[in-house]
């Protein structure tokens, strides 16, 4: 029974750490696949398409007669767009994009859930400001300052003047010429 409870609690812990992210990624992948299928079947409103133009600096550009289907996405100012069509016209790449509202809703829900689970506050909320202030006040009031007046006798010796005498430098007793090392007796 204890083993089952431990496995169950570990499963809940791992689901809390990774499961919600996996579920949200799975939902995001399914939503992207459904949107791509709708775009491939031209099942969208042309009035919702947004046109973006990017200047191309390629030599020998030719204008395209019509648009071609393209897959891709871009995020601008927090809004996700799916590429629908593209063409080259007068030295510019013309992209027709559709706002991806499903992705924005899923991402907002995932972020809100993450903030809720991890007890994160928005900057406008100040529901715990009193507790934080009193906590920091208690820490600062429990601080005890001790004034130490140390004096070291060694520091006062540094200010004295020393007389330096000339010392003669003796030659080293070592020979700098290479010679054979002494032989050791194994019997000793």
C-alpha cells in the first residue's frame, strides 16, 4: 500500500512538473495541424488576411504571376501569424498572413496556468506586500552590531626604521659542472 501511494505521489509530482507542458504542447500541435489543413483547403476568410512586404535584394528578380501556398509563422508584438500565401512583386516579397487566434489563446491559458500553479503575481497585484515588508523589518531589527576595537602590536612595528647592512655574497658550495653521481654500496 505504501509503495502504491509513493508511486501515485511521484506520478502526480512528475505530471505537475512536465505533464501540463506536454498536454499544452500536444494541444498546440493538434491546433496547428487543424489550421494547416484548413489553409490547405482554402477554408479561411480572405478579408482576414494581412499583407506584409519585405524588400528583397537579389539580382535578376522576376515578378510572379500569382500567389503560392506557403507554410510558416511569425510573431509580431505578441501576435502570432500563419503564412498563407507568398509572391515576389516589384522587388518585394509579399506575404499574406492570417492571425493565429487559437495559438494565442492556448499560450495565454498556458501562461496563466503556470502563474497560478507557481503562485506568481502580476506587477499590478500587491496582495502580499504587507507580509514582505514585515519580514524584511524583522530581519533588520534582529541584526546586532558589535563594535570591535582591535589593536595589533605587529602593525606598530612596521613604522620603525631598520638599518640595512651590506652582506657579502658567498659562492655556492655546489659544482655547476656535470659529474658522475656517487656509487652506493648495496651491502650497507
